[in-house]
């Protein structure tokens, strides 16, 4: 079920909110939200809900067993291994099994011994809810969160529908108190509504219109795709994936706040980053912090010698690339960031830069590197990515500019302009400055009109059928 769909906006969400606020007992509210989340997940494919329930039951029981073996470190480690292995095995089967077979057939097995592919459908959001389950069990093992002895709270934590499909990846420690003793307030509810509308607008007005440009550019063959069109398509996709994913995160955070949950932020204007490392502190924050706390630091983190540091970074970024998809171009995308971040770690850049022009130049290069990374991420394989990159360099016999590029700029310039501006904190700064002046009260009144306008305008795109699934549903 899509957040940006009629069935969700006008049936599911109003019904869930109405019933939820009619209930006064916290346990009943949790049980109802758990059932509603299962229904939400089962809407698209009912059989996959059993896979998620298996993950919930499996990790619930293993965490309880780990807690009972606190004085037996050997048994506790074995139980943790079983829990992690079980979660990753499920993830591997659904997401990577066919990829493994394809790799064996292509690089290892002789033609006469090739293995057949399985007819496996990827359960939506499996990468997100398995990572949440793993983090819970590890945190119980470490003693950083108390074990939960009731099934419904853990079921709700893993399956809660606002963040179930595409994050943010929530840690149990950040919501444990709210699951048991949260308080819903009008202030939080109104904030949640506003935040949801902002995310809705990002998706429908910005991401989807940027998708039209990006899809046209990436589907145009050389040499018809001009240099200008190739760069325009790469920039449009960079904006599309930002507002598609951050829009979902905004909607998830807003929905959570309506029910009294305060999820942590997942994006913080990543395209204004001054380094690659900073970019990953601002982009998909919940995933980056997950790999930092459960992979990078256990491997030794940064407080190791250079060869070990490179190994730690290599493991993290190969896994980060593979997490995004079972294709070699995703692995290559992860390796690209491994090389870029290793370069920064080894050289000390950009901290060593002293002059303002040098810092600005490095920041520009960071943006170009990120944009190039998105080309690799978006393209249909390594060969297609290489061809597209050559188009950007004008090395595919393509002209500097073409009619489709001019047409796209003419038709979508207003969306391009606002997408560029919204990728920076300029509007946030203007809003803060206005609130500090005598115009603050007027701005508060006008904001109501603004949110209504954004919602109606965004919904108009649904009416004409101009919406598509979120990019991160694939992961």
C-alpha cells in the first residue's frame, strides 16, 4: 500500500487514526497498531506477512534466550550467532539467492552445469525490518536495551507501518519508552500532519517530475542523447532519489508523530556536504549509523592501522552497496564510496585545505562525485553506466545539446528550480528568520494555506495517475 494512494490517504489512514484514538488503553492501542501494520503489509502480497511474522517471533524468542544466559558468555554468543544467521539467511534467500546463482553460472560453473534460477519474489521492505530485528537482538546481547518479554511491543516495533517499507531504520532503544508509555498530543499530531504533507509534496511534485526527466535521459540512446541531456538526466535523478527517499522518510516521521512516536531524522541536506564523509552523515542517516554501530566499530573502526582501516571500510562499503540491490553495479557503487572515503581518510582532505577557493573547489568535486555515483546506481548495469558516463563526457559521438534536453528544461524548469532550492536549507532559513520577526504570526497563518495548497496540488497528480512507487521499495 502506497502512502501516495487514495486507498491509504482516504480509507486506511483515517480509519486507523479514528479507531486508535477511540481506544484509551495503551495495550489495546499497541495491539491495534500491530494488527493494522500487518494488514498494511499484507495488502500487496498476503503471503509475505508470514515471513515478517517469522522474523518477529524468531528474534523475540532468541532475545529472551540471550537474556537468560547472561552468565554464560559462550551460550550467549552462540544464540546471537543463530539469531543473526537466521535473519541474514532469510534476507539472502529472498534478495541474493538468484544473484548468487547468476554469479556462479557466469564466472565459475561450465556451461553444461549451469544452475536454474528460482522464481523468487522479493518481499517489500525486507532489508529494513530484518535490520531492525538484528539491531534489537544485538542491543539485548550488549545490554544496551532491556529485553522485551511481551510479544506485541516487539511485533509493533518491527512491523509499525509508517517506517516498515522504506525506513528510517529505527532502533529499539529509541522507541522502547514510547511503545510502553507514549503520550499523544495535539501539538505532535499537528506537526505530524505538516511533516507528512511536506513529504507528500516532495514525492509527488518534485521526485516524480524529476523522474520524468531522468527516465527520458537514461532511456535515450547514443548519439541522440546530447552532453547537456546526459548531465541534465544525471542531475534530475540525483534530485529524484533525494526527494523520493527523504519524502518517504518525512511521511514516515510525520505518521509516527501522529501516533506519538518520535523517529530520528534520516536526511539533512546531503547535497551541501563539503566532503564525501559528510555526505554519508547527512544521507540515509539511519542506514549509515546502523553499519557504523553494528559492522564498522565492531571491526575496529578508525582506531587501527592503515591496512586494517582500509579493510574495515572495504567491508562496510561492499555491504552497503550490496544492501541496495543484488546487482554488480550496486556493489561497484559501494566500492566507489570505499575508494572516495579511503582517499579522504588517508589524505586528511578536505580538513587540510586552508583557502576558501580550494574548499569551494573540493565541495564542487564532492558534488560531481556524488552525481557520478548516482549514474552508476541508476543505470541498468556496469556497461550501461559506462556508456552514460561517456555521453556526459561527449565521447559517444553525441552533440553538445539536443531537442529533448531543451524541451525538458522548457517544460519542467519550475520543478527543476524548486528541486534545486529545496535541496538546500534556503527555505528553512527564510522560515526561521520570518518567525523571529513581527511577521511571524502572519507567517504562521499563511503556513496553513501553504500546507493545504501543497496537499491539494500533490493530490491532483494522483488524480491524473502521475505517481509511481518509491525507489527504496526495491531494497
